[in-house]
C-alpha cells in the first residue's frame, strides 16, 4: 500500500482532531455539570440520587478539567509568544522546542483535561 498523506496533511489532521477532542470535552463537561447540579438541587422522587459527596466530587473534577483546558491554551499562547520572539531574534530558528516548560505543559494539560472530565463522567454514571 502506498502512503498518500503528506506531512502537512498529517499535521492538519492532528490539529483538527485535537480541536474536535477539546470541543467534545467541553460539551461533555457542561453536560456532566448540568446533570450533577440537577442531582444537588432537586428532590429525588423516581430514583435515588447519588450521595452529595460523590456529586460534589464530580463537579470538582469537571471544573478542574475545564480549568486545565483553559491552562492548556494559556501555555500554548505563552509558548507561541516566546517562540515568535526567539524567531525574531534568530531568523534561522525553526519549529517548536519540545524541551520548553510551556510546550511540555500544553501537552500534559491536553491529556489531563481528558482524564479529569472522563473520570467525572464515569463516576457520575457509576453513582
């Protein structure tokens, strides 16, 4: 089988995928928050509600996940700004430096936000 994707197409696909994952994560987070909040403010008539400590834990996980999502973009902006300044000072400089603090943090935040919101959703369903 012949490879048909170029490096540029693969990069574009990865960027589109990460943007889609982030969008779906935010939608899931808001849905989990709405359900958890509903458990806290309504009286359980038809079925037993999960214990409030579980619901509050779910809410804390989701809010933390959304804050980590925001931090990912803060680190990305900081990393991009620093890299742009570096490229202005050294025209021969190209690409990202994966060893910088902000570059590593943005990748870790991408994973962490998925784990936090995913765990919250699983915990809510299991409760």
